[in-house]
């Protein structure tokens, strides 16, 4: 045999061997919605708020999860993940979160019951230099554990909170409509008698859980039995909507509702069922002679801050946000925040729309993703109290 033919056959054998080896060593990813069963544990995503992405089994006790956004229009870097690990025996699960071109953002939270959460020990988390991967080493007993980017504050949790508030303060929630997916959207409404209205909105963006903790505490303070809150509700009608995007939360979306829309870019157009509910509410308030005096939209970001109107956008009452936040700051010892005043722009978010329509203080209340939850709730009490005091003195 000529040397050239011999070399050719050897190359062909090498290529075939490489292909076969490649096929064996690279198992097919298991799509989201199907249990991913490694030898020592399973990865499950069949619950509200879950988002796992395709799962590749890389060993008896290791998997890789592709963390994917809900659609290709999402541009905000909020890579959400939530899944449950069901062990076959005690040990350690190695879970690689592969963010593709996105970067690791949220400190992983762990729960033994899906309700009570704590951060996963930082020593059990390895983050790649380019931030595109995070490797979690999760201790396993004989019981399941939940892992999520943030605590799972799902519609079920919101409804439980609504019931507690109703029982505690004797105020019944109302259903103002339904989401695109048919989920009820609830509101607390303190009274229909007071003409001046304070409007509070929560959870337009599914991943923004820390803002929900602030919302809960803020609203509880307004509905409290204190003399201040009682006087305030005599003069101001409080309308509080804790969860505007229930579908996005249930689906584990990063940003959008089921229509593929960022609800906080749909104020004015009001193209989505959820934002149309807001438009209808505002129109009804206007027709019945109510005055909206303050708007606060609760969100989460990398740190604690408030987006407010700058000096080019005069509000009624004037300088309300600056005075309110300054008064609150004087009482806060363990909660740092910044007041980031900005000119009103054409961005179709709640803050811009409400200022343009009513000329009122319209604020975005942002809580840091990893801000201590107790500090968040305690600060929200102070913010609520100082808001009531100032509105009673300036806003009537």
C-alpha cells in the first residue's frame, strides 16, 4: 500500500473516532419543563416563578443550566433563575449557571420549604472572571431544596399577604381586573370618600423582589391603627396595587409580561391588559373628581435610590420629594440611599407619565437587590411616616 493511502485511511479512522467520542461525551440538553435526572439528584422547574433553561447532565452529581431570557427583546440584565433540587441521597450538587453573554447578578438564595429563604453561603459559589458563569455547590440532605435568584414572592405569597392585611386592618382588597394570562390583579383602596389620592404600584418587573418588601412595609404603615395613619386616611385615599405583572412572576420572566412587553414602558400607550387597568383607574378617578397627589412606583436595582423630578420639573406640592427624603434620611441609621433627580423624559414609564398628566411628585422607589430585608422594611416604615406627615402639612 502506498504511504499516501495508508495516511488517508488513518486520518479517516481518527476523524470517525473523534466524532464518535464527541457524541458520547456531550449528552443532549434536557429542555426546561422536563425533570433533569442526574444520578444523585434531579433538577425540577414545575412551579410558579421557576426558570431553569436547558439542563445538561455533566456527572453523577453535576449539571449545567443555560439561563435564558423569556424573549429576544429583553435588554435589561436581570438573569433570573429558580429551580428545585430533589436528592436521591445526601451529598453535594454542583450546578453551573451558564448565562451565555449575560453576567451573574443575583446572590443565590436557598430554601428548604420554598417559603423561608437565606443567601447561599458565599464560599459555595464560584463566579467566573468574565461573570458569564456561576458554579453553585449546594449541600443536599434527603429533603428537596429550592434555589432562586431572589426569594419567590409569587401571586400565592401576595394573596396570603393581602389576606393578612385585610384581617389585621379590616380593609378588603378589590380585584381591579385580570392580567393577560387571566390572573387577578388586586388593589387595596382605603376609602372612596377622600378626594385626594395616593397611588402606589408594585412589581411591574418580575425579578424585582426587594422592592416588594419595601412595598409591603410601606402599605402596612399607611393602613396601621396609629393616630398618624388614621388622620392621613381621613384626608387621603390610598390605592395600592402590589403586583401588576403576575404572569411575568409566575413564568419566571426577567422583565416582560406574557405579551412580551415591559409594562414600565407602556404608560401612555397602555397596550397591555395590565396597563389598561391603570388607564381605566385614572380615568375613573378623574371623572369622579378625585385628585391624585402622589405617585410611587416600587422597583429594585443594584442599590437603594429614588428617581425624582429635577428642578426643571416643578411639582405640586413644590419640592415635596426633596423635603420628604431629607426628613426620612434624618431618622435612618442603617439604610443609605441617594436621591437621583432627573428631568422628565419621553420614556413611557410610570414616573414620567404621572408627572406629565398631573404635575405631581412622581417617584420611583428603588431598593438594592441584596439590601438587608429587615433594614428595607424598617426604612419603608420611616418613609411612609414621613410621607404622611409632609402630605398632611403641604398637600391638603
